[in-house]
């Protein structure tokens, strides 16, 4: 169940990221909100790093924003 929670969190953040990218300007002259884009990329990177660490350790943990939490 903890793995399900972790992947659910990742899916939610990926949906938010896709929504953010969908609302970016299509005109190349308009600037993209780079600060927000970098924040999303950093968050997704932390989530993926947490998932990889959990898989490598064999522990059944959930993680939130890169911080692992035992839910046992």
C-alpha cells in the first residue's frame, strides 16, 4: 500500500506539471514562467529520487517531497 501512495503522489504532481505546461504561452515572444517550471522539475526529481532510494533499499516506505517517512 505504501508503494501505491508513493506512486499516487507522483502521478498527482505529474498531472499538475502537465496542466502547468498546457497553460504556457505558445507565442515564442512571451516568456515562460521559468521559476515555476524549475520548481516543478525539482519536485518531480526529488520524488523520483525517493522512489529509487526506496526500491534500492528494499524498504516499504512512502516519501513526500524527497523526505522518506515510515508508515509502518
